[in-house]
């Protein structure tokens, strides 16, 4: 147990939910996965910005597309069975919680509210007055720079990054996990070692550190 921690920050896709990506779930539904993988590779190679990635990703979906259809697709995403208990115990210890996700805000807000998480940050889909997607998105969280959002949050709360635990499941979370007092990687031990953080296999293991 370590009483210095004051905030636990989670990735969402693949971490709080079992689905690896809310974006990918939509692509799977519309059979546009190959385009999504191509755009993600361009972003990871630094050939396009994340804003450009979002616009291309959204542009791959059929048109016109109402936000209600997106919500229907994402409604099947499953919260990890232990997540509610873990969040409850974290709060009982007096710590705050946050979700910092490059996923879609409509899902992130739903998950955060269901779990009672204190703060959430995610990317937005732009819709017109009738609720149809415009093809644009608003970037709030860049996947490889989640630590920027966390840094702003802890500054607002009068904390520092050493007082935070961060949990993620992807190499894209590397800077996020390494910026804090304790980074936990939900998944492959080898990937965790490459990043330089501790591996966990279940969210329940977080409770060992608070």
C-alpha cells in the first residue's frame, strides 16, 4: 500500500472495457477495417496528424450517418467485470479517478458515468443540428500524448504526476504510463518491460498499490 497516490487515471479501450478500440468496433460494423489500419499506420509513422487521422477515419464510414447509429454500435461494448468494484475501492481509499481516452466521447462519458469516475477526457464526433455526422472530429486526446491531458488535470487539482497511477494496455500509452509515479500495463509482460512499467493481468491488481 502506498498512501502517496491521490489519483488513478485509466485508458478506456482495452482497459476499462474489453473491446480493444471503440473506433475499430465501428469499422468492424461497416467493414472498413482495412482503411482504418492504413490511416492508423500513417499516423504512427508521423505522416499525418491525429486530426487528419480522425477525419479520414470518420470519412471511411457510410454517409449520411446519424449519431444514433454510432451509439447503437457502441452499446455492445462490455465493461470489464471487475471494473466497478475496483473503482469503488479506489474511491473508498479517498483517491480520485479519471479516464483519458482517444476513444469516442459518447462511449467514454457513458462508461465514466456508469462507473462513477470523477473526470473523463475523450475525442468528439461533430454532428449537425439533426444529429448527422459532419465528417469532422474534435481532438481532445492524442493517443501518444495522454500525459499532456493528465498533466493539465493534476495541475488543476493541485497535485503532481508522482502522485498518480496510470493504467493502459497499448504501446501507444507509453508516455502516459511513464509520466506518473506508477504505470501499470494491462497485458503482455514483454510489452510492459519494453515500456519500462509494471505488468498486470487484471484490474484488481491495482488495489495492491493503494
